[in-house]
C-alpha cells in the first residue's frame, strides 16, 4: 500500500491517482532500491533504462561543467514528491545529469522494459501516464526557453552598457 500512496503524490501519475486498480498494476513493476550516503543513483553520460521515485532520504542533482567540475543544480528530499530519470521510460539515451544520495536513500525504480510491457498490456493506463510524462516535459521545456530568454536579455543588456 505504501508504494501506491507514494504514486498518488507523483505528478507523472496524476491521471491514475484515484484508480486503485491501475495503481496496483503499476506497483507490480516497481522495484525498491537502497543507496548508501554519497553513492550515485545515476551518472551523467550513462545510458538510461529506468526512472526513479524518491521514497526516503535526500539527493543532489549534479552536472559537469565544460571544464569537468561538478556542481549541484538542486538538493531534494522525499517531501517534494521527487521523481527523476523519466525520459528513460521513453528512450535509452544518455543521462543528462548525475543523481547522488546525500543520505541513506530509498527509491522506487521502474525499468524501461517493464514499463513498455506494462503499456502493451494496459494501453489505456499507459497512454495516460505517457501523456502525463509529455505534459511534464513540455512544462520543463517552456521553463528552459524562458530561462534562456532571460539569459540572452541579460547578456545583450550588458553588451550595450
């Protein structure tokens, strides 16, 4: 039941949050994973094949600079209903950032192959989840576009002065 309660709070599953049967089916493909403090859950550049839902602990989302230095983009804990690596449910491309456990951490993992099989067996539920993933990605893309415009405007205004 704990996994289903967690899923209800994750925005990627908002379309099925009141459908207990759908949540139960999804719960069956979830694997619980534990990570020690300072261990990497995801490494930037590795091929992705699963997504994660943070159940307990806290994580750091990290990115390498062009010079090879690592910096933290965000520090997140389970209270924020955190999920990451969701693009791996759609493709097996390289990870765009690293995720490191700041404390002992427990995650729920959904493997790409299991998710694809789940969608084939449950096309309506799969459609709703993929639509929620697309909605989330569209929002992130819009924010990135807005952030880029702010940076461009700041650079341009500094050139004028």
